[in-house]
C-alpha cells in the first residue's frame, strides 16, 4: 500500500542540491577546459601549477571545485542506493561510509592545495 512521506523525507533538497552543483560543475569544467586545454602554453608542469597557485583565487577555485565535485558525486551514489529498499542498518552503514570517505578526500584535497607554499 502507498505510504505518504512528508516533504522532509522525500529527498527533494538532495535533488535540488544535485542540480545546483551540477550546473556549477559545468561552469567550472568549461573554465578548466579553457585554462588547461585551450591554452597549451599554460602547461601542466609542476612549475606552471606552482605559478598559478601563487594567486589565492586559483586556490579558492580549486577548493570550491573539489568540494562541489565530491558532494555531487557522493550524493549521486547515495541517490542510487536510495532507489533500493534497504534495511535501516544498511542505509546507516552506506551513508556513514560515504560521509567518512567524503570528509577524508575533502581534507586530503584541502591539505594539498593549502600546503603549496607561496614564493617569496
């Protein structure tokens, strides 16, 4: 029989955030393409990346990019699991694993970007 779910249990916020981060990621991906592939003289060497990372805006862009990409990807994986009628313990286990992995990779990415030294 059909069971009514109140609006807080439908996943509509997750759905909306998935679309918003998707749009933002398209903009970032276009910017990434233009920066890294349309201008081959920018280079992908350590020196070129180091030179770009001397500007705080590039660091901020990278941090926002990785944050939205991780949210978007992990939320998408959770959306796949939500389609199945899982037991409560399985849902809690999966969401816990996704959150722990997400926070681990996010902290790793922040550490890498923020540990690049500024040239003197």
